[in-house]
């Protein structure tokens, strides 16, 4: 028998995702600031692309959290 759909903690889980993703974004930005002269251009571009995806994810999580709060 499937578990019932319990969305009571969705806002909290979304906030955890936001916090975790933002922390990873900040860590990788700090890494780039500290080591940009030591890494290859390809690695720098890969990190920047991943950070772009992280920013998009954060925006998505925030929008989802707002939807959960409404209803």
C-alpha cells in the first residue's frame, strides 16, 4: 500500500534545499576567488556553469516554497 501524500514538511525541506545549495554556491565562489590562478580555464568555466545552475535551482526552490505557503 502506498504511503499517504504528506506535504506538511515541504516548506521546511525546500528551505533546507535553499540553504544547502546557497552554501555550496558560496563555497565554490570562495574557491574560485582563492584559486582562480591555479586552475585551468576549463575547470573555471565548469564551476561557473555549475554555479549558474545552482542559482537557477535556488530561484526554483524559492518559487516552490512560495507556492507551498499559499496552499
